[in-house]
């Protein structure tokens, strides 16, 4: 242990790590390149929440219970969990936008650290297969990478089935649509499973960056269930809080 601490101290002296958000020096023993101040701005997803869709409740007391939406219409997945609350101007929003639109791959280790929080790691360990939410080939060519695939690699040594699920129809970005109904219609029938025999009877974990209305991951889950998946769970780095 003392050798490890000495090595970290030497690295800090000669080549200090800088916070990916504010560029202040980060202690060598920090699990990711985020300073204490920026880390403290994160709102981690914790109970009480909906055990089905993972929705946070505005009153931060009491136990987990099904939200009204899941009682009215149970989702096609078993559980959805996120690591942190999505905040447009906070570290979570900055990390996701910087990776997706700014090609900031230095954000990946930070988000991998978030994805390995206990509730998310638990779902990953229970899965038979881990798959990213896919991009349409046209958008993949424009962006150059699928951020969901890169995020899914947080769960090493698990094998990520990158082509388990595919987009069969090009759709406008969900961010351009405002209402949940528009988002739902936009992705309806947009996903397919090329080889159903690979998912039949399996517990599949889908990975994406943000859970907003859940329209995309719900449609992905429906495609996997139609192909014979035993159950589908969802993990995202962040989740929008509407309360």
C-alpha cells in the first residue's frame, strides 16, 4: 500500500492529473480525473425511486415504490437504472455532451467510473449479454463512433455484443422532439434483432447515455423481447429528473 501511495505522490509531483471539468489538480488516489469540488456537484441516483423505471421521487424520504406511469403501463423492461441525475450545466451534462458532440474521449474513464456505482454494477453482473443502444449507419458515419458502445465497455471483462441490436430505420434525433408521444412515434419499429437465436432465453442489459422519456430504450426492449429475450434491463449514465 505504501509503495502505491508513493507512486501516486511521485506522479502528482511530476505529472499532476487535471480535472476534466475545471482543470484543477486531482489527487492521485482519486478513482477518476475529477476534483472533489466537481465530484460533489453530482447528484447520485439513490432511493427512494421506482424499482421498475428508476424514476426519482421529489420527496427524498420513504421506500422504493412503483411510480404512477409504471402502474398504469408497465414498461417492456424489468429495471432501468442510472448512475447520476442529468444536469444540463453540471458535470453529468458536460461529460455526456462533450463525448457525444465534442469527441472528448477523456470523458470516458469518468463515465465508466460513474457506471460502476453499486446499483448499476449489480445489473451488469446479472446480465447474460450486454448490448449498446445502436446508431443508424448514417449517423454512425457522421459521428464516427457510437457513444453507447464505448460506455458499455465499462463492464470489463464482460463481452459487449455490439451488433445484437441494430437500427433498421433512420430517425431524426430525439433531442429535436419535445413531447413523449413524438419521441415514441419517432422510434417505433426502428430496431431489429438480426440473429434472434443469440438472445433467446437470455437476460440482456442495454446501455445508453441518457434516459429522458425512455422512448428509445423501451422500443429497443420490445424488439429484444419479440426476439425471445428472457428479460431486458437498462443502464444509462444519467437520467433526466422532471420533478
